[in-house]
C-alpha cells in the first residue's frame, strides 16, 4: 500500500533529516562492560529520524518531500527504493560518494526499551548551501519538520527559510544538542521528549508537575508552542500565555519503542498540514505512536491514517 492510497489531504509536508540503516539486535538485557551476551534476534530496517518521520507523514496521505543525504552504496539503494514505494518525493536527496549511508546499532530489550549508537556518515555532509539550493521546495511546504541528526547550521537555515516563507516550522530537538537562541525565534512548534525538554530548561524535575512547569516556562519565554512527548503518559501541550495541558496517551503492550517519537512527529505535522488544530493533531499523533510501539522497527512500524483513525474511535 503506497501513501497515495491514504485518506489524508491538505498541504505539503517537507521533512529535512537523516537516513540511518538500523541494525537491530534483541537481547534479554544490556551487556556489562567487557561482556559478550547472546542475543535472541537480528533485523535490518531502513530508519533515521528524517526517514521515519517522512514515512509516518506519507502514510497519512500527506504529500511529503524529504531532503537529506545518502552515501553511494547498497544501503542508499534500499532507501531510494523504499521512498519510491512510500510515494515520498526524494528528488532533493543528495548523494555523497565519499561517505557511506548513515547506520545505527540498536539493542532492544524485552520491555521494548532500546539503546542506540548512531554513525551519521553522509548525514553530516549537508551544508548551508545545500539548504539554500532547496529554498524553493522548503518555502512551498505548508509545514516543515527537522531534527538534530543533520548539522545544526543547516537546521537553523531550514528554520529561517521556512519562517520567512510563512510555513509552520516544527523542530524535533533530537538527539538533544545545544540550540542557537536564534533557532527558537524561527520555530512555531517544538517537540522534545521529556528528557530533551528538561535538558533545554536545565531542570532535573521529571515529575508531571515539573515537566508541566518546564514546558509552560519555555513556551512563555520563547513565544512558541511546546509539545512534549511523555511516552505512555501521552503528550503535554503548552502555548504562550497558557498552562500546559496533558493529552493522555493510549495503553498498549509495547514490544519496540524505536521510532515512536518519529511516528508521533510525522503524524503531527501531517495533521497540521491537513488543517487540523493542534489539540486534534496531538491526539492523532498519540494514537499513531501507540500503534507503532506494538510492532518492530522505526519507519516501517508507522500506521496508515485509516488504522489510526479507527483506533482513535
């Protein structure tokens, strides 16, 4: 089933981000230093935050454009074939023959919790000049989404370009990195998880009250909307001048949490591009993410919109 057969509609979603070939092992626990531990399963799947988020958006029926960089290798060929099958416009994806495609080594425990080591490779070859070359495509999107698996100077240029073009700019600050203050000026919606949110505001209070206070404070200081993902608890939404509101999650039996945040973000921006208000978009994104954790893999675990709406009730 391709994205073209989805039931969504609306403006274009432009995702700028990474490609990581996910090499996943399942094991009963994390090994201790110096220990060799027997695993229980292995799989190789296409992933990376940019790719996962684009797949999640495309499976809602959203017109989706993905920008990034691949190597010149077998992994890149697999990604391009997958993007074509998903109906994602990847004409702006660059090829860096000097670097290999990004890879990620993941360890998944029986609880579904995961640990990840990434080797970005070609993802770091993106330059500001490459962003500027794609300014027209970025500016024509209704919603633009980026993360921190590409160079920060490129993230800033993307946000600046989207802001000046009047697009809704959504920044997923993952994996966490120090942000230039200017980035927040160009951001409309920030989507950290609770760990990233607390790092941004320099707090260690991970209680619901502490996270609510952190999101409310950040939204008020920065003039943007914060949508903090809290795993099974759902998502906390804080807009400037308003107290944070928790949108409850959906209880499921998780087998693999890899990519859940990406599925959330992809569905969120697709819903915004369809014209849904933020509260409705967060509810849809919550349900889509809850479905994804009941399946293995990152991008491939993303549901189609019809399935998400059915679960939403």
